[in-house]
C-alpha cells in the first residue's frame, strides 16, 4: 500500500493530489467555498433578522438555487464553446464586485429583505454561469482512472469548507457583525482568480464550427434525453433533492427555535453537517468497495430521512447536532455518487451541457423544495414539514428504484474515430444547410427482429450525438433492404458527429453491421436541404 492509499494499482483516495493543477485549484476552491458558506450563513441569518417569516426566510435558499435551474444549460453551452479558464476568470471578477457592493450595504445597515433577495439572485446567476464550466474542467486536471477519487475529493473539499465556513460565520456575526462573512467571501473569490491565472491547461481540440447557440443547447438536451445512464441519474437525483432540501432551507429556523438556539447553534449545525460529510468522504472509498453507487445512494437516502425525523422530534442542541452529523454523512454519500454517475455518463464534447442539465435538476429540485417546505412549515409547523420530507425521501427511493445510478461507470466514452471521412462539399454549398444521412442495409429475413432490436439501441447514438430525427424503413420491392435515415440541423453538425462516436458506440455499431449481408457493408449516402435563394452567389 502506498502513502496515498493505492492498492494493487487501484487509484487511492488522495491520488489526484499528485497532479499539480488539481491540487492548485482544489486548494483555491476550498478557500473560496469557505467564503461561500460564510456568505450563505450570513444571508440566511440576516433574513431572519429582517423578516423571520418561514416563507420569506426560505426564499433566500430559493433565490440561491433558482438561477442555476434557469441559466445552467445556456451557461453549459457557452462553456462547451468558449475557453473555460477565461470564462471562469471573468465570472469571478464580476462576482467579487457584486459581493463587495452587498458587503457595503450590510455594513451601512441599508439592507432590506427585497434587496437581499435581489443580491442573492445576482450572485446565484453568477454561480449558475460558473458551475457547468467548473465541473467540466475536472477531467482536464486528472486522468480518467483518477476521475472518481477526484470527484470525491471535490465533494470532500466542499464539505471541509462547510465544516469551517458556517462555524466561522457564526463567530464573526456574533463578534464582528453581519457584514464580516460577506467581506471575506468577496476576498475568497480573489483567491480563485489568482489560481485560474496560474493554471495553464493543455490545449484541447475545439469544434471547428459553432452553430446557433439555441441549436447547440437543443443538441445538449437531446444528448441527455437519449443517454440512459444520465436519464437514470437525473430521475433519482430529483427524487432525492426535492425532499432533502428541507433541512437546508429550514435549518436557520430549526436553530432559532431550538432550546437556547441562536446564530452560534446555526453555525455549529452547519459545521457538523460539514464534519459529517468530510467523515463520509474519507469512508467512501472503503464503502464503494462493498456497495455499488446505486446501493450507496439508497443507504444515504435512508440516513437523510432519519436525520430529518430527528430534527423534527428533538429540540435539544445535542440531538440536533447528532442529526446534523448524520445528515452530512448521508449527503456526501448521495451527492458524490450522483456526481460520479453524471460525469462517467458524459463524453467530453458535451460534458458541460450534460452537467448543466444535471445541475438544473439538482438546483431546480432544491429551489422548488425550499419554497414547498417553507410554505408547509408556515401553514403547519416545522416538525410537520420535516416529517413529510422524511417520508417523501423513502417513497421516492422506492418509486424510482428501477433507475439504477452508476450505469455509465463501465462505458468507454473515449472517441473511437471509426467513421470514414465525410465527402467534401462543393464550394457553393453552405455548412449551415440541413443534412440527412441514409444507411442502406441488406438483412436476411430470419435476422430481421434481432437486427431491428440492435438498430433501435444504436439509434440513441445517432440522436445523442447530433441528429434531431431518426427513422428506419423497409423496401417494399425488396423486403431484405432496410434504409436508416437520420437528420441533423446542419452539415457542420454532421462533421462534428463523426468525432463524437465513442468506443462504447462503436461496439453497438458493430452489432448492427454484423447483420448486414452486403459484400461491401452498409451503403451510406449524404443529402443536404435545398440551397437558400441567393446563397453561394
């Protein structure tokens, strides 16, 4: 066994730190996340002083998460088009300016509930544009075989910051004032900017042509829709987060209503969630040797439900601290499993857009849940809201059990480069013209059913790699001839499709081609939509 915990060539839990770029950005992110958690605690507590109504307090959490649901796909599409490093630097400069302005208003006691929600929306929008790009650079920092521990370490870093930031925020609010957490958060973004300036990523191949951004957003959505491992991950994630959001959004009120509660208890509970999560991250590699990703999610869901029940029943600080620790332990197990499942299900060319859709599901569920549990707590009691959420977690787990998490972990999503070069266009033709590709197969009658089953599986590759429509037709005059057609928004999109075929897709294609009896293999033809009037003149 090595010092990093590697066994028999298997990457250890800390092996990603052997890669300088990962270590640099991990440390910078840790510092920035400490500032972010301090900010979140400060905002939540500030709202309880401005307006303690549960429906209003939970709007802070909703305002944090809603922008990611609204803008993540657009942001992910930008990240797949632009230089991710420059994009991240620009966003962090803007966020530093906005948070500094918020700090001044809090310091001058000019803050109002509406202003706080507006600032939170603005900062959440910055986070929405940053998140897909930030998550999608992880595979650039480490090799694929180290990706799983790298994602776990990122989750652990977030939760180390959760252990430090809230406790520090509670102390600063009590000793210095409510402006202090916001000021330190602004400073922490400067650290991220410095780290990004120091990072020199390897030059990567970018698409030679970019279509309209709405078209590229649609391509990202189609990819996710026809990517079964991603669909399963999304369904399970939504079923978890919409109920697990209850203790995040209601925690300020749980701390305020507890025996001897206050800002320090709130900070302590947030810190203990972080301590539980860090403990879980350290135990996770051993747990993953015993449990699959899907089983880990189930165990974490049960633990989260028990934590919510304990918060609903007990009002003493000691009991709440135990519940917070269990909640953090369970949270890291579930969140890391979902993140790994999403990352492993996505090829590089659409990674930012695919992760953006995952983030939309995550934060959309958190935002909806925050509003739902706040309204329920205002209409009934905190305990009723927490117990309802706990029951929903268990029901959701059983209702979505057939959607297994981690299906993409065994897939080889590296580029296969097996398609022959597409034909050259005449000079007058436009790369923007819609394209159709036909593939003619000759299939023996006794193999028809097996061929169609294999082809329908392979059709998902066509649709997730750029095609907008797919069809299969049988020749009436010669029933052994089958024509597969798929349509693409542009010829340029088809050229990119050639580079998107993965080795896992190649295996599916080989299954289909094995049924073809044409001596030279399937016959491929390419077509374009009519040229627009005046085009090419």
